C-alpha cells in the first residue's frame, strides 16, 4: 500500500539513492511564505542526522553542528511578518557531505539575498530579525551595562512597526538556544562579545535623529550628540568621525587620470537618515556573512567527501500590494528554480517517453525560460540590464535614475510577458502577474557602501569590525562595482548549476489558511 507523502520519506529516498547509485542528491523545497519550508528543511536535516551512520566523535560533532545551524541562522535570518511568525528573510542552501560509507563528514552553507532593509524598517505589525528582540529582552547584565541595552521598546529599529512580541514565541528561550548554538559551532566567548557589540551599535544607530541645521535647512545636525558618542565607543572610533559620516559625504572630483579635489558635502535630513540606515544595514549584512563563514569553517570536512545531499530553503514566490526590488529578486530566483523542475522533470521525463516509445498523454507546460531571459538577459537588455544602465547614467540622483530606468525598460516591451505603465511595470511570472513599483528600484540595485562608511569601519580600533570590511581602500575605483542584481544573478546561476548536477527530490509545502492556525484548512485556497 502506498503511504501518504512525508518529509521523512523524501529524506530517506534521497539518502538511500545517494548510497545505492553513488549520486549527489538535492531536495528542493518550495511554497509560499508561511507554508512550512523552513520546518520541512529542519525535519530533513534531523532525519538524515538520525539515520546516517558513524559513531566517532568527529561525525557526531558534524551532526550536532548541522542541527545547531537551525536556531543560529533562524535568529539572525528570520523575522515575524504578516504572513508568517518565523519567515526566512534569506535563502539557504545546505550541502551535507558524506564519505563513501554514507557517514556525514562535513557541511557547507551558501547564503542568498539577506533582506537587510528589514534591519532599518518594517511595515506595521512586523518585526526586525529575531536576534534583536532576543538580545534586548534577555541580554546579560554585563551586556546591558557595557553596550547600553534595554528593552526593544527603547530602540527605533525594533519598535517603530509596533510589534514587540510574537504569539507562542518565547524570545528569552530562543536566545538561550541561539547562544548554545554559537557554542556548539565553536564561536568563542570573545567572538560572541563582538557579535553583540555590533548588534548594539546597530540598535543605537537607529536612535540617531536629525533636525535642520540652524544655519541652513539643506543641511542637517544630530539632535543628541551623546548617542553618537556612545556609538563611537561601540565602534571604537571617535565621536567626531561618526558624526561626520552621518551628516556629510566626501566627494572627489576627477581631474584627468589623477586624484582630483576632495569636498565634504553636507547632507539634508533625508540624506542623513539614508546614510545612517546604510551604515546599519552594511554592518548587519557583513555580520551575517561572517556568521555563515564561521559556521562553514567549523563544519569543514573531517575526511574525504564523496557525496552530497543538498537542502534548499529559500524565499517563496511573493506578490504583495506593493512590490519592489526585493520581490523582483525573490521571484526571479523562483523562476530559475521552476526552470530546474521543467528541465529535470517535465521535459526530461517526456523526452524519455518519446525515446522509449511509451504511450502517454503529453503534459502541456509553460516553459518559463522567456521570463528568466526577460529579467536577466544582456541582449536584448532585460530588466536587470536596464537597471544597471540607469544606475550608471544617473548615479547621483535616485529619482533621475528611476526616470532613466522607466525609459530604458521600453526595450523590454517586445515581450508579451512585460508591461510598463504609470511608474510601474508588470511581469507575467509562472506563478502569476506581479506589478513592481519603479520608485526606489535603482537605489536598491546600486546598493553601494559609501567610502566614508568603509573608512570609518576600517579605521576603527576594533579588529573584529575591521574583519567585516576587508576591502582595500587604495584599490582602483574606476571599475563599476557589482550591483545587487549582478550579485543575485551570479548567485542564482551558480545555484542552478549546483542543483542540475544532483538528482532532485521535491517538497511542495502548502499553506492551509491565512490565520497561522494549525487546525484550519481553507479549501478555497
């Protein structure tokens, strides 16, 4: 008798197929936000850790570390949203490495597209990343005293959206799990201190407020210099330098091939708030990358790795009332994953039926390669290429860059899957039509770290902060740095290449209702 589908059965099948056929495996988990992708990924990891062989201390250590990545990356990479109390705000591909005997000897995590904008703002009734609430509610007395930590209601980045608590989530207990996971991974006490120091600096940056300068409304000044002085203490810099990078920007005018004149250009309130938020986002983004790097160091293979089982837990397709650059990137990655399903399953299986002259009823399906090309192609230019051109030609003014983008997107109008109108554009995705707002698109795509912020962090006396920003200040800056769309395009294609080299299994998670209830099933959905 055939049993109902079960996550453990998928995990068992992938593990047994790896052993039996000596082939790498991957499990691709899909579904909308709140449908259970992250929980399914955790169950797969738990099952594989339980059934795979090996009783040596090193193999047990790897199993413990693999399981410890869940609470650690959830606290730093998940947040409460309107649709999901534990929504993954990043993509994660975990590769568990096995020796010839099917024993886990190592693992590696690849991180995709952290939603760093969440650090500085959330829509009403959503939360920042879990770690900020865990830290502010449950910090040790030492952290409270040394880093100026109090409840989340006292920090703008955690309180502005009006949601401090999540039903059925104990932030204090979760924080204990996070600290335990850090210890299992091997993150030292000194490193944990530095992680919390950076979190405190981010929280205090959010409390920096600006007013018009007394001499000029087009300039800004900080309302409370004591806050910037405390941030300087946390970043181990000087109050003067911290204040300077928040209310002004250094501009260098080129002079032929030589260094030109350098000016300090004052920022108005909106620009100063953007600079403050940019610094906070940069520190958190680099901190998250450091944690993933540190996890990968700890999980390096203890022996020869012959096979891999990969588990992909990534954002589901998103359609909101207001969709922007983040949704475009998320939906683009989902289009690429849909291509894998088409190529490896629908197309390949039916071509095999033709070769073997098996009678069957052909399955009609939409090949979404045209949509992927619409977004990522260089010739003719797709949406990403149009964005990059707009950023390059109108780099100083975000509004001018958005207008330039609108003009350049007319080149995409040849596609029946694209429409441009009234400051928006619509893409006909495989999962539905999504309308994206042009406003702010180019600025988010540019995603550049200001040189002033880089100099602040690299000039700090804090060696940990310096480590987060390894760029060379002296390197030639003539070459255009990669944009956010460049990076997600490279990451998505590298992910597709990895997945195409493995035998896939699929888990489709289904969200039963919009009420986050475990006991309701809405048949109309």
